[in-house]
C-alpha cells in the first residue's frame, strides 16, 4: 500500500520541488519564484507531499506585510501551490493547504492572502470579501484572504521582493 505524508520541506527536496512546480504549471516561473523566496529568507511555511519517498506536491507561504499608516503588520501569502499532474484530484492540494494552515496558526500567524481561483480556495475559508479593502497591485476577483484572528482589513499588501523580480522575468 502506498503511503502519502505531508511534511516540512528540507534542503534535499529542492530539485524535486522544482520539478513538481514545473510539471504543475508547465513553465519555470513558479519554480524560480520558489527558489527566490527561499533564498531570500522569506519562506514562512513550506511543505511537501511525499508519496513513498517521491515529492508529488508542494506549498509555500511567504512573508507579506500589511502597511497601514506607519504600521507594518506581518501576514503570509500562499504561492505557489503545485501538485504533480498525474496526482491531481486525489486530495493532495487540499491536504497541503490544511496542514500548512494548522502550522501557521500554531506559529501565531493570523492572516493569509492568496491570488487564485475562488472556486478552489473558498473551500479552505479564503474569501474575496475579506480581501476587498486591501490596496494591492493584484487587487481583483482572484485576491482572497483568510483571517484566523484579529488582523487588518485595510492597508497596502507588500509582498516579498521575489514576487517583483518573478513578475519582471
Ligand atoms: C490546483 C491544484 C494544486 C489542486 O491540487 P489537487 O491535489 O488536484 O487538489 P485536490 O485533490 O485537493 O482538490 C481537487 C478539487 O479541486 C478542484 N480544482 C482544482 N483546480 C481548480 C481550479 N483552478 N479552480 C477550481 N477548482 C479546482 C478540482 O476540480 C477538485 O474538485 P472536487 O473536489 O469538487 O472534485 C493542482 O490542480 C495544480 O497543481 N494545478 C496546477 C498549478 C496551479 O494552478 N496551482 C494553483 C495556483 S493558484
């Protein structure tokens, strides 16, 4: 019987993570973003789905700040989430999101944002309404947020610098 586990990513997983990201997205941009976020020290929670020793899924939450007046509130951004195509629809994406949320909450994080399909992320509690008042270059239907505790509802979302260079690439 095969065994799937969700665990923290380790330095040994880097090449396997790159491949999962490339296979899932069909391009290299997301794999490059992951490397840049990790190298930049901006990763907050990074997990892999491990099926009998093979990395078949990956999720990364990176540091993001909500800037409001003179204050800067630490939050996290979910990106990217990737599952090896041959494993799609088997619950791995959902398992990665839920386990990451448990770890983020345990670490005291109170706010997460994501840019993605509301039909997918809504099931994990992300909502468009919670993100609607943020100021962001990515403001729009795909921007959603999830708060586990008190956190700002307004302010400017400042992503890790790797997002800027990834988009420019
Ligand atoms: C999105 C992704 C991570 C989901 O992983 P997964 O392991 O297949 O997801 P799960 O098995 O947990 O969930 C499958 C469910 O999500 C739905 N789903 C998958 N992608 C979706 C999308 N883009 N929009 C809406 N629903 C989606 C499936 O239809 C399925 O629905 P069901 O539960 O009602 O049958 C995976 O499809 C993937 O790697 N895609 C390419 C990369 C990508 O788009 N990442 C997200 C970027 S924001």
